[in-house]
């Protein structure tokens, strides 16, 4: 068995461990027992994950004398809503969850964000444990304490910072993950290389195919390296006050606009949007003279073998650049009328630009829509 790795996250509000390794979901009861003093595991998941993992996770908790109780939701981004937040909150109250208890989130970023937000407001805050089952959630959304739901005005606009008590990232869960979800998560892996680790980006170029094909060692390295990078940034800037954590939004400003235009649905998964948004950020950086064009196309080339789109035209949108910029105006990072953009001056170094003219972005996007 591949040895597990433990990464400690030391945020200003809380510290916790992220454990990475195969077989963790089959041993979840053992790892979570100390956080469940009443001997009950209240677990929220979705139908797809339940079909693959409910029985095995239930056995794991029962083996440690803990009673598993399940709430199973619909899969998909639409579940991050006011209605489902109310459903989860009411269920937690029905289960008698106390402030000293933890509720468990078994699933991808949708379940993790929703359950984490519900935990943050339950009796003014209870604990929660992340059991991420997608690559995207394992390398990004399960770590760092960002929780939220989507509202008609935009993605993740209602939420809270609320750190988990524990994260168990089991690469075995990726075996049941659809290929499209796997490649969407891979975009977030490459992001860490682009924004701050050129050697890791080169590693991804060389080892990405093995990771996508199921190589456990490659997946372990990618997950652990990504989490270590995020842990460092979260430890430095938990709430995006100094600007360090804002770099993790590389690709997100462009990506969220594309998600909004496509309706936050199955037409464009979040990771797919981040990957395409990262390419757009690189090409815009090149257009501004901050990044060599060869560097921008190298980033695009690193995504293509995983099957990720690098052209807006592939989405078949019927909008223009102004329309996409309108979506950006709802971005939660907007401050005093200024929208900061994460741009790139070389692979391995991103920076926050607060002087971007949105009319230039619109013209750039018009050109990309015709590319």
C-alpha cells in the first residue's frame, strides 16, 4: 500500500490535518472517531457518490461503533442553492447535531461547499469533515475553508470562511470518477504550477498522462503537492486580505464569467471553466506584454492532452465580450469599483493586477470568441 501523507494546515482561525492516501474512505471511521463524540456520523452526499461509496463508508463507521446517518442530495451545481441549504440545515437540526459535533461532506466541491456553509451557520457554527471524492475537491475546494452557495446574481456570492476539522483525500475515490470530472480537476492541479511552482508545472507536463490514466503514485504526488501549496497560502492569508490567497483565483474571473453565461450547469464544469479561464488569463497577459506568447501557448498545450478546451469558440456561445464582462461585475472580489485580475508574467509566477481596464478585456474576449 502507498504510504499516506499528512499535510498540516495552520490557518489563523483553525488548524487541521489533510491526510492523503489510498484506502482512507475504507478507514474513515477510524480517522473521524475523535471528532464524533456522540457516536453518530451525519453524512451528506449526492446520489452518484452514494451509489459508489455509501455502503463502504457505512461499514467503515459501523466497524468503529459509530452510527452512520445519511442525507442524499441530487448531484450537480444546482444543489448549491438556498433551497438545499435549508434542507441540509433542517436535517442537521433533526439529527440533533450539537456545536461540538461534526457533519461530514462526502463528495465533490458542490457537497463540500454546501455542507461547510451549513456547518458555519448551524447553531452559530459547528464542525465539519471533508471527505472529497473528486480530484478538484481533493486539490482545492476541500482545503482552505471557503464555503458558499450560488445565487441568481452569481457563483459563490453567499458564504462564509469556515475551516474543516479534518480532510481525508483518498485517490481511490478517483477510480469511480467520470473522465470528464477527472480532467476538470486536473485543471486545478496545473494551476498550482502556473501560479507559483515552475518545476511542478514541468512535472505535470511530463506526468499528466500517467495521472489521468490512473497511476496512483502520480495522483498522490499531484494531490499532496497541490495541497501543500494551498496550505502555505492559506496559512499566510486565510481571508484574502494581503493578496497572497487571491492568486489562487487564477483563471476564476474569466472562468466564472463563462460559467454564468452557460448557466452554471453541465455545459461547462467548474474545473473546465478554470482551465479555460487560466488560458485566457495567460493570453491576456501576453496581449498586455507581461508574458511571452510562447509561455501562454505552453500553458494551453499542457491542458490539451487531458481533453480540456483551450478555446472559447468550442463553447458555441452567442454572446460578445461586453456580455462576459457584465458577468465579471458581479465578482465578489470587486472592491471600490475595481476588479483585480490574476495575471502571469512567467510560468511559476502570477501576480495581482488592479489596473486592468474592462473595456480592454471585452475587446480581448471578442477576439478570443472568433479565435
